[in-house]
């Protein structure tokens, strides 16, 4: 592994200076990326100084530098974890063989599609969130939004590096197309449906970073087990940055809950917290239902021969593969709840074909841990209400449950009942109108927060809460 070159046009630890062809190709892509950032990145503060962290190393200690930077001048770099020369393939039919430093020809198209799909999510989320800064609930939150945005941009660079390095002309063409698709665009939408959903308020944003970025974590964990060593090393470092994105989501909702509890006590336990400008628990639950179900879809079909092939061939593993006992999974079975002739039943299927569901199991458990922490806020304030994850069959757009309706408890519904009751469980237009009404005015004064959200427990990197995280007058 080369030392980190922090001062080249593209910061990196992959020794770009000694691969002039690759360096020229990436430097040729860079202006198009910057054009995309200026056009489709945050719609405000592009010329402002923002207190951001920038990756400068892959060391566990001291990998990031914090300072003011204008976002278009952010040092988006390419960083891979150090290579382990003794690493072996950890699962599937090739278990125990040396990992691959080049792409095997028979897996070239599949691996390219996996990398493109992952790469497409990174600019998509930036596009979804580009207008949020205009309604920021605080300078602290504005800074966190921008931090998430620039790091999604860096993750795009990570995938583009792999495409340019290992997939030739096809990879370069795919890298260009990553900048041509746009979230929600009717003619050239992003690949995955959840990344075409509008994020028009801060409750959406916090739910997205809680649930959809957590799906990103599960996918990165799966790819970090890959037999293609450069892909594994790339995604392992991406996980370091991704952790902050989920922190933003989980603590953002926690702060909304904290403020909601304060306002509920002020209004009286039976009072309408909306009248005091707070976000009621029913609305919060609706947004949990929405973003959790959308993010469940990102794991794919419950039964998948593609997922079985990816595992067998060593392309994608399970989250924390080393914690499993059986890494070949040739005989293991999985107990799956499914539909047969419109009726629910449990059946045993080969675990390899259920690998999407195995990863979804990990994801649901990780989400539940976060919801449990949210409920402790309600408990601490003396409220009996509890938030919950909806049943995984609820509001599905992909898989065997997509053609049948279920309520959040998992009870099957007729089309008529679903259409009549769905706004009990999912955000209705009036819910979104209310949120936009209480988020109409941004709060840019350091240390001040919108009425619907509590301050964080501490600031960023030892800075006080009332620190000027974005120099709005610069």
C-alpha cells in the first residue's frame, strides 16, 4: 500500500502518480464531477466556509482532519484499507483460495453491475437532499447535512476508481453515466427506487440516514467480504465514514423525540403537540413505516438465484462473515415466511438462495436496536407510547409480498382495505404540509434550534454547540 498522497490533484493512497494512464483518466473525469456537484449538490452555501472532516489517512487513529472548507474545494480522495497479503477468500465455493487482485473474466459483468449499483446510490442521495439546507433547523444540523453530502461524494469517487481501474472502457463509460442519471428524473432516474424518492423535509432526512444509510452499511459489509480484494478494501474504509451518517439519523430522530416529549408535557399528556409546533408520535411512526419499508426493498427478493450465485462465487458475503460457522453453506436451510397461493406459510429453502433475506435479518436487528434506544427517551419522560418497526411484509415494492397488502402488524389486507387505510400508516399529504409549515424558516444563528428539535448533547469534534459550524456571512 502506497503512502497517502495528500497534495496531488486527487488525494489517494493507491499510488496514482505511478499509473499515469489511470491518473489521466480520473483527472479527466474530475471536471465533470465538479460540474455535477455545483449543479446537483447542495443548493446553498457552496461559497461558504463549512467546518468539515476530510479523510487524510486510513489509520484508525487520526484518519480525518477537521477544518473550514468551501464544499467545491473539498479534497475528495481515493482511499483503500491496507492490503493483507495473507488474506484468503472467506466463503463460497472458493473458500480458502487467495483473494483476487484482478477481476476474473467470468465475473466481470456481474462485478461491474454490483459496483455501478452501489456507486449510483452515492450521488443520488446528494441530489435528493440538495434543497434541505434552506430549511435547516440549526447550524449544527446544516453542517451535518453537508458532511453527509461530501462523504457521499467521496464514496462515489471510491466506486469510480474501481470502475476506471478494473473495467476498462466499459468502466469509464459507466463512470460517466453515474453523473448523467438524476434522482427522480423521469427519463434517466437512479437505479434503485428508494433513491428516487423526494427528501423534502428534515424528518425525511433523518429517517433516510437512519434506515437507508443503514441499508448502505449492510451492503458495504457484504461487499467488504468480497473475494475481489480492491473492492473489499475500498468498502471497509467507506464503512468508517458511513457510521457518522447513521449517527446523524439516529440522533436526529432522538432529538426530535426529546423535544416532542418536552412539548407533550407542556401541552398536557393528552394535548395536541402540533399546536405547539412539535412533531407528534403518530407522524414519526408513519415516517418510520415509510423509510424502513423502502429500505427493506433495497435488499432484493427473498428468494434469489442471483444472491446464491454471488455467494457461491465469492462476490458478496454475509455481514460479519467470520462470525458464521459454515462458510460454504451447501447444505444449510433457511426458514422463510412466504406466500403460496395467496396464503402465508413457512418453508425451508436452501440458505444460499435466501442470502438477501439473511442480510435483511441483520439489517432488521440493527434497526431494532436503534428504535429501542428511541423508546428509552419516551420511557424516561414517563410516556407509555412506544415506536416500532412495521412488519417486514408491510408496504413492500419488491419481492413476494409486493403484490399483496399487509398492515404494520403483518395482517393481510384486501386492496380495498389498503386503499382506505394506508394513510393511517404512511405519511399523508396533510402530514407533509404540516412538516413544511414548521420547517419553513431556517435557523442559522449559532446555538439556536428550531422549535421541533432539541439541541444535541455535544458539539462536533470538541467544539461547543454554539460554534459557527457554517460561516453564513463568509
